[in-house]
C-alpha cells in the first residue's frame, strides 16, 4: 500500500454534488478512448481544469495521460449504481493512504473534530505518516464527506455509521508499524500496472549481427496546438451585412462567436495565472468557523490581488496572516510585538477592517440573500463607495464557489469586466459600448460575458491576443467572426 499525499480536488459547492460533477466528467470517457482535449474541455467546463493538479487527478483514477486517453478499470467501475460507486471510491481512498485514513478515523471515533484540529494533529510529531500540506488534507476530507464517510456537526466533522460499519474492522486489523516497514509506492499507471506482461522469451545468442539502422520515430498522432494558435478560420465568414447596423448584434451572431471561441479555447491548455481563493487559504470551513473574519480576509485578499504589486498578493497576504496582523485588525487591537510586514499591505488591510466594522451584519446579510444579485448589492454597500469595483466581482464569485451564498444568478458575476474584456465584448457585438461609468455598466458587461463561461476573462483576453484583435484590426478583412471592425472598412 502506498502513502498518497496529493489528492484530486473537487469543484466548488456541496461535496456530494461536487463529486457527482467530477464523476460525470470521467464517465463520459468512451470505452475506446477519446482525444485528451475532449477530457480537458469537460474539466474546464466543470471548473476542474488545473495543469498543476492534473497529475493528482489522473493518478487517483489510474488514468494514463495519452492521446487518446482511455478509461482505466477504476473509471469503468464508476458506471455502476451510486452505492457501488461510493464503495469503490471509498475503498480507493483507503488503499492509497490507509495510515491517514486510520488516523482520521480514530480521532473522529474519540470525538468530533474541526478541520483545523485535524490539520494541527496531522502536522504534529504524533502523526507517523508522511507530512501532508493543508490544502491536500482539506481535499482528502472533502472526498470523505462526498463519499458519506464524514458528516458535519456544526463546524466539526464526525464519523458516519456507514464509515464505522465498512471500515471499523479494517482499522482494528491495521498495524501501523508493519505498514511503515513495508510501505512502497503504487506502480506507475500503464499496461504493466493493469495486466502483468508475459515473461519474455529467451534471446538466442547472435553471431555477427547485422548493422542496426536507426530510423526517425514516426510523428505523433496529434500534437496539442501551441499556445496562441489563431482561433480564426474555423468556419464560413459571417456576412458583415447581418450585423453592420446593429448596436448589439443579434443572438445568432453572438451565439456563433461564443461557440467558435469556446471550441478553440477547449483545445488550449493555458492556466489562468491569477490567484484563487485556495492560494489565500480561503475555504468553506473558514467561513463556517467565523463568517465575519472570513469576509474580512476575503476583502483583504481582493484588495491585494487587484492593487499595486498584484503578483506579490499571495505572499503579502500570508505575511499579514502569519504575523497576527489580520487577527489583530479584525479584533480592533494592536498586534503583539513588532510586526515585520509590508507597510502598504498593512494600511490596505486596516482600511478593509474599518469597512467590515461599519457593516457588522454583513455575513448574516450575505447568507440571507435570495440570490447572487442580492449578495452583490450587500457587498457593494459595504465595500463600494470608492473602495472596491472589480474586486466585488471576484469576491462574489469566490463566495458562490465556496457555497457561502446562494449560487442562483452567480454566472452573471463570474467575469471581471475590466477594460480589456469590455473591448473584446464590444468588438464582438455583445456590448453597445466599451465604457463603464458606474457599477450598473460593469454588471451589464459581466452579464454579457456569461456565454463564455466562468473563465470568460481569461478566455476572451487570450482570444484577443491569439487572434490579433484590436481597434483598427489588421485581420478584419480575413476574419470570419462577427466583429465591428469588419463593419468599418473605410
């Protein structure tokens, strides 16, 4: 048995539903295999695509990254009923790290524990296994929740009767010392890992072997398109007469543009470089434990991610958090001792703390909001008034992804409607103007980008770079998409 220390991440939302989303993506792999780009496209659509975390996903499900990619025996087993599928994956969770499984089981058998309590124990000398990072432990626990092994009791986790009945006997028979002595990694995924190959026949001795002729290897069946390959030329040109006189293009033209751009984007493998909630250590458990502090930390993260030195936002946030400055600012006290942090970051955090203090019921208001629009208005009332603009969209989508607010209507806020995105939407006829003088215009721009999915900001800006889009576009005479530049050939 191996000791996995990295686990597949589930998409945002309630764990059981999130696992269903992931499994639907994998079940769609046909028995004969499919081009890897098709799996990547579905992963992107489910908000699961991450180049960095792809190895964990493939390793857990025993998949080989190949083209075509074929379902492993484990993935083929997911075609059974829900109960059988849950048992199959629960067994897999036990197999890949029984020591971690046993440790968490025994801790929860004693009493309920919060996620943070489990994190501290697993990071202490008392845990005999290989150390795990906080995000990986949280990913493992979410998988356990999704499989019905753990349940929430307030903000803490407890064992389910199903977990006790299924794994109690295994835990009793598990010998930690014996396991550590025999622990070895799982074989690499491949043909040899799935079916033992027959022993090779003995090779007879050769006398005066003929000279070896080295030939060039055959070209691969398919090469992934390089980053920046043009998204143009993917269909018949749309006649300019169909959109030339329109302020906002008709639905068929807009739908066609979105379809072609998304088809191109599905073939790309470009990760969004912007920081995510995970990078700042923000998760659903943190909001469950202290919603008010969670909102405060989210506001600080947004201010740093959209402010000067945005590329250092995660490090600056971590310095504030680890020094105790964030806790002190939220509590309205002074940090203990001298604090070695970036002065600008500290000032920014103090401004956010003041806004949070002025809206003491913000967390409760967000929870009561009927939909995403109501939650956005609450965020704007607290953090608007000259402090936040685009940051509000990032905060709203993060809260929706973590399940802190209701997701209904969240797709209308999923895009950061900055000037680059508005320019592309304007040229493609999704907006009547690229300018946004107020929050109403920003919200309209974000809603207009909804056909391009949750990653519209990254998709549209990458499209513009790859296609050479711009005012006075040099491609306008040979572009096949509906675009205002083609309607202005003078």
